[in-house]
C-alpha cells in the first residue's frame, strides 16, 4: 500500500509555501503550478542524468496544464554549480522569452536545485521557482529553505542568495532509480537532523536503518517528512541564517572544505559531510562534553549507512583543508566558529574551537597518507566501488 501524500508548511505570511511528499507527484506538477497562478512560460532546468528520466514527464504535465515549458540541460555533478553555467542558463531563458511572471522548475538533486534557484533569484532580478528534488539529499535538505548559490574555486556556495521556492514537490517514486551511492549520501543529511534536533529520530534511524536502505515506502515517507518538518521549523525561526539556522551546518565546515580541496565532484556532498559530522562529534566531546558513547553512536550510524568516517590525506592536503576552512561562510571577524553537539538532539552554534584542538581532531579524522593524492580509507574505497 502506498503511503499518503504528506504536507509540510514552511514560513508564515506571503512567503509561505508547502512541501508535498509522496509517490506519483511528478504527474501532478502542472496542476500544482496552475494553482499557484504563475505565468504561462516556464523552463525546466535539469542535469544530464536526470533529464532523460524525468524531464519528459515533467514537461508533459506542465504542457497539459497549459504551460509553455522548455527544458534546459546542464552538466551533471557539483562542477555545474558555476557562474559559467549560470550565464548559459540566462541566455537560454532570454531566448525562450521568460518574463517576470514566468517561472523555473528545478528538476534534479541538490546541485540542480542550488543552481536553478540562483538563476531564478537573479534573472530579471528574481522570478518564481519550483523545487522538484529527485534525490534523497535534496528532498530532505537542499530543496527547503531558500538557500541557493554556486561555487567558486576558492570555496563552496560563496556566491548565492536567499530565494524561497513557491512549492517543493517530493515525488518519492523518483528515489527508486537513484544509484545506491547517491542514496546513501542523502542519509548523511537525514542522520544530521537526528543529531541537531531530534533524539527520537536518531533512535529510529538506528532501529530502522535496514528498512531505509531498502527504501521501504512507509518508513521512507515518514523519515523524509520528519526531516522536512525539522528544517521548516528551523527556517521559520531564522530565514536568512543570522542565528539559529546555523545549526543546519553541523559537520559542514569540514565537509565543505573537503569538497573544495578535491575540486568538487570527487566526493559526494553527503560523503564529505559524513566525515565532517564525525569530526564535529569528536570536537563536541572535547569542547562541550558530548558523551563518548554518543560520539560512538554517531560514528557507528554513519558507518552502518555505508558512509565514510575518515579519509587519508597527505600533510600538504591537510594544510589545504585548513586553508579552505578559513574561507567558510561561518567565519566571523576572521574567526572560524563551529556547530557542536551537547548531546544527540541538541547542538550549539557559534562555538570557538582552539586551533590546536582543530588540528588534533583533523589528524585523527584525516590520518597521514604516504601519497600526495587523496587516498580514501579502506571503508571509503568500499563505498566508491
């Protein structure tokens, strides 16, 4: 039996929108957009992997509802989040004569959502957009909250905006075609929500992880909905990340730096932040007294999910990682601050960590490599196969 469609509301007032979660929602895309009373012209931005699978159905649903929809294909992978790709999208939108009442549909994973959202935020000084996330990571995290942007060589998401979608449509059926490596990467964000806000969710993940790995429909629907509820609550408290919203970055300071020094694309976002969250848990034990048993529970859950928890780096690579961390968006007055856990289900943002402690923790998470190339730990090599 298929799970019912669940709805989560995000933000109050005129900026409010709904997240809809359930199977078969892609076929209702046109109907849902019509209810929002948007303009008749639109563009579906999708990547080379997702476009063949889902763009025809999305375009058909929009056309049947009376929309003039064009598909814009972008490269797959994190490297597509570039100003060069943004410019190419602008030119295609102008060629299709999109106007201020027109809209963009972001069809794909987190990369497509971030990229398409930034294009929507900046084209004609801002037009509406719809999120149709097709990966687990995007459904539970990046499609919700309005943070959009692209990367620079210097760091991840250093150019961006806050631009809320008008609707998020999470069709759980799209996850059935997701490669296992990408699905596991999405679990890194799912586990994060348990650590930062919901100890009950964390215990459920410990108990029901085999069902989640099997993509059992009712378990998947309930977990995705709970993650969206947590993010919606956090975003409602702090839409533009001036304070409490920073807790969503647990493990991301180190994770983003790892992505940057590997030039984006070598490691999936979820793989990088899995390592980052284990490092953050170890720092939490040193700085905030997170019980060692909780550190082990966190490490164990990521490992059981098939995610990496450490990575061998050479000494120059570790120095590059420290330098990349110094460019993190959470640096304030030249000082890097962390999100750390007091216990599973409760975290604190804006925590200062002495540099000596940071270096010691990084040395444990990134043990020395004899080579000058990124060398995954044996567990990570298993993940990459």
